C-alpha cells in the first residue's frame, strides 16, 4: 500500500476487526450451541420454479468475466475521483442499460442549446445511472518535523525529513496545520500489573507526545512473557487488521491523554532508515507498511460522515537516528535504554526535559467529484413498489502507488460483480419482485464510506422508502485451514469433529441486523438451494467497516456478506487469479434469493 495514507490502513484494520469482534460476541452469547449460527448444507434442493431463470443465470463464468474487467490494470486501481474509477462506473452503467435495468440515479438536466446550432428536437430528461457526489480533495504537499531543546538561554534545534526520518499514515488535521508538544520517553509504553511493569508510572503525559519503542520487550526471545499465551494474544493478535485498531499500546497512550506517539523503529536491521523499512516490508507484518508518497484525502462537502473508529491517536514512526537525536539532548540513546528495559523488565521512562517536537504540514485543497452508479427493477405491487431493497457494493479501491496497481479483485471487484450479476438475474427472471430493487455501486468507500453515506443522506428516489440494504464486500476468497481453526478457537468449545465438517471452499459469513432475526431464518432457508457453509452472524452493534454502516446508522436493516480475509487484503496482490469463481457463484445466488425473499415478504 505504497503511497497510501493511514486512513486506508485503518480501514484495513477496522474491516478485519469487526467480524472477529462480532464472532466473539456471538460466541459468548451462544456458547451453549455454536452450531446454531451455522447453516451447513451438503445436498441442495432444486430452486423454486419461479426464480429458476434468474438463479441459473448467475454463473461462475459471468462473475469472473466482470471481475476480470473491473480488476484489470487499465482501471488503475479504481481510486475515487480518477479516470480508472470512471471507466468502471461507465462499464457497469452500460451493462445495466444492456440488461434493461432502469436508471435510478439523479435526474439529468437538459443541455443548454447552442445559439449557433439549428434548433434541435427537445431533449428528453429523466434519470441517469449516476449520482454525482461533490468532494473536497486535500493533498498534503509538505511536512516538516522539528525537534527543539531548550535549557535556560541555551537552545538547539534540528529539522527532519518526511519519509526518510519519519513517516505517518494519516494526514494530520485538515491539511495545513502545525502542532508542538513536549516529549516524554515511555519505554515500550506498556502497563502490565502481572509483570509489575508500568512505563507510565509517576508520569503525566497529558497534552504531551509520548516516544515509545515499537513492539514489546524481547520480541525475538521466545521466552519473553510477551511471546506467550494471553500476553501474546493481546500484543500480537492473529488478525492483522486488529493490530492497529485495537493496539493496546496506542489505546493506553490515548487514554492517558497523550496527543501523539513517536514510535521508534525497533527492528535492528533497519536502524535509522524508516523509508527502507517501509519499502522493504511489503509483506504484511505486525506493523503494516505505509509507503511514502502523496497524501490525498477526500471528504464529503455536504453532509457529515460518522467519526471513524480508526480515529485513534496519531502515530509518527521515527528512525533510530531521529530517536537518538532526540534522546541525545538528554544524554541518552535508544539502544542502551532498550537494553536496560529488556534485561530488567522495569520502566526506564523519563521526561525529556526541555525537548519539544513540532510537526508542521501544508496542504492544497480543490473540489472534485465522483459518482455512485444506480439502477433498479421496479416492484410489481402497487403499494410495496415504493419500498426499495438496495443491493450495494463499493466499486472504488486504492488506486495506484508508484509502479504498483492495487487491482482490488476481491476488494471489492467481487462485490461489484455480485451486484451486476444479481441485477442481470432480476432482469432476466420473468417473475419480478413486489418491492423495487436498487442496484448500487458506491464510490469512495476506501475514503470513508463516502458514496453510501451520501446516498443515504440524499436518496435519488426521495419519494420512495429505503427498506433494506444488502451489502457485499470481499466475497471471492476462500478460507485456509489455519484461518478456520483460528475461527474455531475463537468460538470456544466446539463439538468434536465440527471443524472437519466445514468445507473451507464453501465457507462464508452472512452478517445481519440482530433486530431482524427473520434475516437469519431467510438466510438458512435460501441456503438450502445454494449449499454454502454459512456462518450466520446476527450483530447488535452495526459494524462500521463497509457500506452497510450508513444504512444501519439510519436504522435501515441490513444483510452483509463477506468471505475470507486474506494476506492480499489491501495489497497489490489482490488479483483475479486468486478469487474462487465457485464461491462467488454461490454467494451471488444466495444474494439473489435473499433479495427476492426480502422484496417479497
Ligand atoms: Zn472493501
């Protein structure tokens, strides 16, 4: 994720953390019967005759065909408000038109006639397939970090270079901003009663910047208490996405009132070179790489989005060299402090007397826009057709960083292909639903659910009621045995042989609003025709990592499909070859049946 800002990283962590948390919640509640939330179907039933045409029109081959185009290099990673995204949007709209899906976007305005042209036939106005969303683009153009030291009349300062001495993922403030605060060294930034270790003991870090070593003491020592049992699970959760979201160290710093973290690179191989570490660590590890480059942020001009759970304390990663320069003002250095902490497992925290840190950034702002794609099938019931079942998926992805294209085949080419395929199934099936069904491709999800938020706040067919949302995000990848076992462990005690009953090639998760238990029943009933190994996940708190969230916030009940999270998540390696056409076919078919059940209930 080379040039990407942390908000994307945070999206990663956030997305991955939700299913886990929900699974844990669900496991706690349903401890007595873990099977209750699974629907495992081996032999499928023949699909009802009146949905057969639509159902059978959904094929693995179609899914892959759409996905190949959407995730091709031509589209350059479909970043919001870029030509690549626009190509994807036009492609979907063309297919909708081809299949006879009606436009459900904004009304088109007649074009102004040229005074020099011959009078033309009056132009027809009507709906388009698009909803244009005005956005503010903020690009950070400059970032400077300065360390100052002052003692009486003595004063020293040193400036550092972004992406060489330090790096951070998330833009600070709204762009052009500056902040200065005193620095406190807090060792590893850990409070563990059981180890009698408190790096914050007798320290007031309120309003200050805490400087801490990354990871935990004795990272490479298997005998370190942090590499065992509960402690390991706490500081090194298995799920990559949870790692930053729920990082106990940054949560603690935030709780104690620190304003930012200076995180010292702990890895000895990359001493003093943040940029090198960042570039060489392409593969996912416990501290995800953030690639240096342009920082671009998009936000809605009208309407506000929810505060995102990834809005945690800002973390600036600094090189060993920069850390030593800071500690040098008080005659300390990183390696010896680190050594003392590791050998004694005692706090060596200290106020860095007279030391302050300033980060000053500059940004330029301009107005841009991007588009949701919206089509619909009108309901047949004279009353119920005024209710909309919105089937949506985000079409945008992370774009391109340097030479790397983030094709986003699974995230979320797969969900986009699902919406397309389900739309064509509705168009082909002779029996139409009672309620109207909207097919939506959202823009700006990776930038903070911008497209779906905008739609919920500014519905295009305002005379109709949005009744339900079905969201698909990452529905093409199969679980690995390891991931399944991990999931099993999280669910507590499972009946003997239960894990062996689950076919990882068919495993997916269907989350839904716990206030609508009927959705669970519908998912089970429809799975009889599809044969997924479906984990049902009723969720009391709307999980906020994807486009069902704005609907949930507006009290619109949702169903949300997601398959396996993989190492390719938000990496250039998320490519079409790795997707499972068979899994997609099953999930898309289940989506089609679910949409019919909801639209006809
Ligand atoms: Zn996604």
